[in-house]
């Protein structure tokens, strides 16, 4: 399996695992969105908190751009970048895109 196919597989597996963490009785559902053709991957939470409060929001957004994994947004407690590293992805192949470009040099990850 080539590197990009492996990255796609890992991202999808991690997002599916996260989506399954919600209780089946929870009124808020986690939905995965995979655009395999353009390499966009998201985990979205949606539902109703009560009869009048709509919940909708992207919890995770990951793209593959130029052979690197770009974490566009991570609103979870366990950073997906750390999980990817634990699975064997080199830090130089992960960009924390939610940090400003001039700040990325101070992280342990790729700058872009």
C-alpha cells in the first residue's frame, strides 16, 4: 500500500472510531464525511440538545494536500495528530493548519 492510501485509511479509521464513541441513546450524533476524490475528511456533530437548541458543528477536519496530512480543525480532547504519530505517521508529514503559518515552526510538526 502506498503512503497516500495508508494515510487515507488511517484518517478514515480514526474518524470512524471517534464517531462510535457516542452512546446510541445520545440525541447528538456524530457523522463522518469522506470525500475520497479530493481528500477531505470530517467528523460532524449534529442533533438537538433539547427541543429548541440545534447542535451542528465540525469536530474534526483533515485534508491530504501535497502528500501531507493537514489538520484543519481539531475540536476534540485527544489530538488526532498525536494519534496519527502513534500509528507511525512521521511528524514531518502532519501540518497543524489551525496554527498560523508563522507559528507552525514552533511545533514539532511540519510547517506546510
